[in-house]
C-alpha cells in the first residue's frame, strides 16, 4: 500500500548518503523512524536488522512471511525477529512492494547464477562482512558470517506466481521513492547498497541511497 | 534401493539429526499422509556453510522444490539433489512453528500431563538437534519443509494446501556433500488442522550407485551445472 510521510529531512538526527555498492551500519533506537530513500531509482538495498542489545535475536524472513501469511513487504508489514518479536513496522512506503525471498548476492552464488568467472565481482556478502569487521557500532557485537541470514531487499521486485515461478523482475521503484520503518526495539541495521551488475535488481546501474533517522 | 544402509522412523512432532555422506541417498517416506519434515543442511566439516533458501530459489528460478532441484549452500555448492519425488511440491519459504504458535493453535500438552505425546514445536526441536553439534540460534535459517505446499496469489497472500502428500509418498535426496542433516516433524506453521496430529515419517539411507551422465538435477539448468562443478572441485583429490 502506498503511503507518504510527513517527516522532513531538516529534523533528522541522521542524514547520510550510502554510495553505490558500499555497506552501511548504524543504530536505530526503539521508537525512532528510519527512512531509506532510493535517490536515483531501482536500487536494491539489502538490509538486515539485529536486536542491538542481543544480536542473537535478528530479523527472520521466514517468521515475517509465516506470521503474516504474505510474501511481500509494504506499509503495515511487521518485521519479525527470530524470537517471534516485532522488530519494526513499515510506516510509510512510496514504492509499494519490497522483497524478502531473494537474499543477498555473494561471490560464490554469483558463480552459480551467472558464470564461474564472475567470482571476483563485488557482492553484498562482502559488504556485510566488511561492515561487521570495521563499523564501530558492530565491534562489541562480535558478529561474523554466521550472523548473516536471509535479508530484506528494499525496492527489489521478486514476483512469485501461483504455480511457484520466481523471477527477478524489473524494479517498480523510481528516483525519490522511499520506505520508512518505526523501530520496536533498539536495532543494529546492516546494509549493503547492492553492487550486483548481472541482473535487473539495480537496473544494471547501482546508485547511491540516502539514509535518515528521526527521533 | 538394494543397498540400504539404515532405516529409522521419526514419529510426528519429533526431531532428528545425523550425517549423510556424499554418495548416499536419503529417502523420506510419509507414513501417514500430510506429513511435514522441516530440514536444515550444514557442511559436516565446516558448519558455517549451511543451507541457503534464497540462493536455492533464485539459482533455479523457483519458489518451491521438486525433482531436478538441488539444495544450495551459501558457498555456491550443492548439499543434496532431489532425484525422485512422488509429492511434487516442497515448501522452503515459511520456516517452522515455535512454542507460542503450537500452544495457540493446539493448546498446551507438556511432558508431565502427556508424557511423550507432548506437543513439540519445530523451532525448539531444531535447536535441540543443533545444540548436539555445537550449533545454536545463530545457525537457525529458513528450512526446507518437505511434503508441505503453500501457494501465493498475485498479492503475495499465502495459502496452505492440504492433501499435498499422501500416505506412502516419498522424496529422494542424493547427497553431493558430507552433510549434517537436522530435521523436525512438527506441524507446518500454516497447517490449519485443529488437532495436533503430525505424521510419522521414515528415513531410509542407501548407497547412491552410478549416477550416469544424464542427470536430471545436474542438467536441470546451467546454474545447477555450475553448482555441481563447484561441489566437485571442493572434493577434488
């Protein structure tokens, strides 16, 4: 469902741009609003959420799908944790549909999906692991590859048909579209601004996104 | 299936784990109908490598699993191939039940009142088995739910399909890696049945034998051909 937000960037406590193909990690406190803004359109933003106070509790794609009996995320969708707790709710969405089946690209899965010689290409899992190794807010959480689980792909369109077909379709996002969540617990947010060049998830042209947080 | 290595029956609601080696096949048999067997796979020698639902679905452009499909690890390799399947659709999207869901749907039945007929849930069953191998909550990822079918409409609304698996239905998993298999036969989380009556399944392990050059899984799609190359390279000696 398409819904807009009244929040204005001048009042944001965090307002940063994540360049194309780079990771980002930050804390969003309980009650804060977090906006991801697709600056140039059709940019998949691979995102994982962790309970910042106990990162063993983390976003669970299967719980989120199962508990709402729905594959897609939009306004009103609750993002559930591995403990069955609401982590966040989508409170605004000008795109209309976000994916949580497609996962994140990795050097190894790229060899399967495209060609064996695609292994050196930059990938979301490399971004996740780089962020976990270097972000100040991740240092005390002691997270590793083991903590990288099935993620959300904001602005990505992965339609499933009633006979079980699945495809990576052209994006339905556009420049300036955004999604907002309200945190229901203190969240550590781990993002890879997807560098994939082999399929239409980024319209074959990865671009920057803007990340904002309001109290 | 002449060369059977072992057989084991898993009552409905229970949990199981064990090692299946490259070159062996595990047959799951639904002994009662409408079974659910939630499964996870880990590399026996490096348990950080585990079943990856998104990689499995997107490599094969499918939202469910059946003959010809393979189960991918997060490292671009293949744990096991579905070489035969009388069911036709196995869910890998919906995850497992937890204690709160089971109590909400079926009421409470603990060991003190029900002994081994107590109501077990999928998440705790998998965690118990994972714990036996030094694994835990950080290793619990989306499962394959063998025998269960859930379909999506155009809006993504999911509906469980009763009767997907009949008594005697089987699915064969040919293992391509030395794999830790973790299972729960607790009810599928979207199964609308009002009674807690999860079906019993049978596990039959056998030697795979000659695969031959025309393989329904390897040649299912170019992606699987590359997945087999990655897997063969891992075991090259």
